[in-house]
C-alpha cells in the first residue's frame, strides 16, 4: 500500500487512564488461570527432588495410590510418551524441561512425580507418601564449585566477549585506576501468582488456562512435545499475577499438567506451591563481576573492562549477560566485556527483571562511583564528563537519547546540588547517617514480531484483536488506547480483545518490548483497515472524498476528512453503508525495521537519585527517598508508565537491600524458598518515590516512537542505593544485597 491515511492521534494515547480491568481485579471478578473449574476436574501436585544430583532410586507409588482420592501417580514408568524429547532443541527460545523422561535428578526442586487426585488435599498427601530415596552425589554450589569456561553465547545468543580499542593501553595510561569485584546473588521471581495450569484434552486438542507472557511460543513448544499442530492448542491467559520473565516460556510444571490430564483422561489443575517456584521455572543467576576502569587527569575514561563470572545449570545454557550495560553507557575509548560461567546443580537460570542489565548496572554504577571518588569528582559530574554521544561499543548514533535531561531534571527534583562530596557528612534529626547516590539507568528498546487484526463495523463500532499479554503492566489499557487511535474512534466504540492464543500472534511480553511491538502491529492493522475504507470513498463519485487519494485523507472521530479541507468528509458508517458492507477488516504486523536497527543504537535511559539513612550503631539501612527521571520515547499512558517506573525502582530497592536466595552448601537446596525468608520490599521498606517522565521523541525506533518502560527502573536504582550507602557511611559494600552484617 503506497498511500497512507493519516490518523489524527492524541485523543486516547497520552491520556492517564486508569486500568480498564482494574474493577474486575479488585472485585475478584477477573479470572486467573487457577480459577478455572471445568467439569470433572482433578487436582495434580508435583513431587520434587530433595537431592541435588543423581537418580531417584525408589518411590513408594503403591502407598500414594492407596491413599483415598488418589487417581493416578505419574512417574517415568507411566508418563505419556512425548513426540520429542524435552532436551531436544529445534526452535530458538527452547530450554530443557524436566518432564519425567527418566529417573535422573539434575537439581534440587526438580519434579520427580505428579500425583493426581479428586482433591488438592488428597494429591498433596499422596505426593508426601511417595517418600523418595535417592542415589545422590554431592551438590555443586557456588561460583567456585566448578571450573569456569567461556560460553559460546550469553543471554539468548549474544557473544560472550566483545571489545573495542586497546583496554590494556587505556588502563596503562590512566591517571586514576580502580579494580573492584562485585557479587550479586541468585534471585527468584516470586510472582504473586504461582505458575498454574488447568489442562483439558479433547482428542488431540488441548485447552490450557495458564499464565503466559508468550502464548504463541508456548503453543509451538507444546506442539513439538505432544506431536500435534500449534492450532490444536488453545491457551487462555487474560490475566497474570506477575511474570517478571518466569512466564515468558512455558515451564516444565505447566507441561506436566497437560501430561497428567492426558494420562487420566480428565481435566487437571496443577498449581505450584511457592517453594516449588525455586527451581523449575527459572531464576536470576548469581554473578561475580570484576571491573577495571581508568580515567585521565580530567576525569575522562581511558578504558573500561567488565568481566562477569556467572552460573548456569549442568544441562542447559542460559548465561546472565551482565556486561551488556558497559557497551552503551559511558564514552570509554577502549572497552571490553567478557563472560565466564560455571555449571552448578541448579535449575536453569532464565530471564528475570532486566536480565543482564539489573546485575550489570549494579556493578557498573558502583564502579563508576568508585572511580569518580578516585578522581575527586562529584559522581554526577563524572558521569556527565563521560556522557556517550554515540554508542561506545559500536560508534552508532543513538536513535534518541535524552539522558542529559534525565540527569538534570532528576538532580533538580532531588536537590543533588547540596550533596557534600565527602562521605559521613550528613545526619538527620535522629542522628542517622544520611547518604545520597546516583545511578544511570538503561535498557535496550527492543522490538519483536506481532500481528493484529482491526475491524470497522457499519454500526459505528470497531474491534481490535491481538494475542497480547498483561502481566499486570497495563496492556489491557495501553494497547486499547493505541487501538482506538489506530481506528480513529472513541475508546468506548472499540472492542479490544487480547489474552487468548486464538487471536493474532503478539509474540512475547518481555524485553520491555510488548507495548512497542504489539502497539506497532495494532497501529499497522488500523492503518490497513482505514486505507481500505478510504479507497472505497476516494474512488466513489458520490463521496465528498472522491479523488482525494488515500494520502489526502485523515481519520478522526469515526469520520474520514479531506486533509486540504477538513470540513468535507463523511462517517465511516456512511461509507460502509453505501458500499453495502457490514464490516471491513485490516491486518498489520509490528516489528523493528532491520535497516534502522543496524544504523542506530536504540536504548531507553534514566537517572536515579537515592537517599538512604543508616543507623551508625546498628548498621540498619533504609532507603528513604528515590527520584527517577526516565526518557523512554513516547508515553502512551503516563499513569501506567509512572506505575511501571515505581515498580522497577522498588525492585531496585529489593536488589540493593533485600533479595537473595541462600543455598545450603551441603544439600544444594535453597533454604529460604518462601516469602517470609526470601525478602522482597514490603510497604515499610518502600521509600518516597518520584518518577519524572522526561520528554523524548524518537523518529526511528518504531512507528509510534515507543521505547518501553517495563524493566528500566530496576537498572540504575540498585547502584544508586549502593552509592548512597557508601556516601552515608564511607563503607563500600561490594556484595549485594547490602545488609547490615556486611556494613559493620
Ligand atoms: Mo522480562 S525478564 O523480559 O519478562
């Protein structure tokens, strides 16, 4: 299509609407996966390994089967045959799943059996009666438990080592140098809603109610495992109680639910207990990052070397890409990032809340602060002196970058100019030490692939359909805002449908790219249907738009208007009526433009300013104030975006001061696999939050200029808090989370 109808935007996008599904959620009317109760439903409970490695030598299946209400016990002996071994990798984004194919144990918490019963209680008791015995070998725990190696790729395909310029020479010529090693712990997602599935088979057709951040990818994976076509699998996933990356790909336990339903020939519900989410559904791997930085006598970087040691499982290969942030943030003429890994007896780590950037920026932002101190410079001034006007690793221009404005607006709002350079100089009225720190936030502006369908109806309404996902971030609202503007209609006139795999494929809600990608598809579908409508009118002598050509037409408020004279036009409904059509349909795809993506570096940026108070006697640390200023392209809904930034910053508090999985070095088991002992911030831990939405226009990133806001708040914040703790106390803690025992 050469000529494009212009839509007059701005009526819905940009408005601070409240969540359209909010009432459903607060009244309990929103149905989450585990709320499904199909006729004949049975309950399944996973039994998990307490051993870290070896094999299951014995399971008392007879005892479990004899328990009243138990219908079946699924073990490697009777698990339904799969069409493809779950260790086989054919498609991208395929990770190995433990689906009862043999008696091996690869990590503690691995599913070793599933008990299916008439009630949850009977299934739970049945699972306890299995009393497994193991032939077990000692667990490999911690980053020193195995020999490091250089993985082929990190994340889902980036090279493990990249560099530009001569780092050794840059360090040699530096006037000031620092070398510091930072450690970050294993972290687990802890979404409010555990992984859950209600699975029902009808012949070879499978219906799943299950939370998903990527229904089409899940369909593809399930189709391969069960030997059926993807369109025989229907996934309903209208609401998620959080995902954080753990629901980006279908997990082993969710597949076990479908296998259990096949085994017993009845619908089955399987919901993980909270402690069962510490193993088979991904986590953030621990890292040990060594940064070597040099600066000249003006405080300008001469070299940046960022080495990461991280961990994966013994059987798969996701490696936390912590070095990536160092490619983009500071104008080092020489830089190098390298990754090494060890294999441990753990479930495979996977995407979690800014995978790579969260851990990497915690270390980098601490190191930058340490070098600023060595240079005798204010840490914000040091960052400005090393501001990257082009992407340091590649030399590419940024598609847009309003980071200077973020620094300036954030510093102003926070009151940064009053900050003493030296540590331990500020106290509050109660005698607590007060410290201020800054961190830079960044996250790539990614684009995946999505499709959408748009319909205009003769009755004046419209519909937009896309298989998009809402983990709680607000897709139901933000995408509907884009949809109504894409059609040139009012919000109430458009039916917006998402959260179901029968709708067009919206790709994955991850990488902070969902609004951009799904939004671009919706926008394209709207443009397509409007172009078809305009063609009907501009080619028809009876229309006031006759002869205008599509490019000469704009859409607004349910009408097509002549661009050269907006008083002349007609209603969508009149055009459809004259053409004797009940409705007209358009389709569109959203994806990044590969040419532009090669030419420009695309990232969102931000600056986070943190205040902490530390008890000088007890070492107790509180984050009391956070101001984040973020530039992420076009903002679709400022209320929801601010909420995303708050959420991200709270996870940054969590990273800095709270979260860590503690592993028993003897058993390899996680000792705090629950919300009581695995600390995440509660209300009392959350500081005063302020998020500034810094204006930024990006003409290159995608049709709508959206960069994404989901994960960036996590980056920058942890480093800012670590730097504030140093400023309060003069003690540099290089181990996250920063707890009082590490401070004293
Ligand atoms: Mo996110 S870790 O890309 O769901």
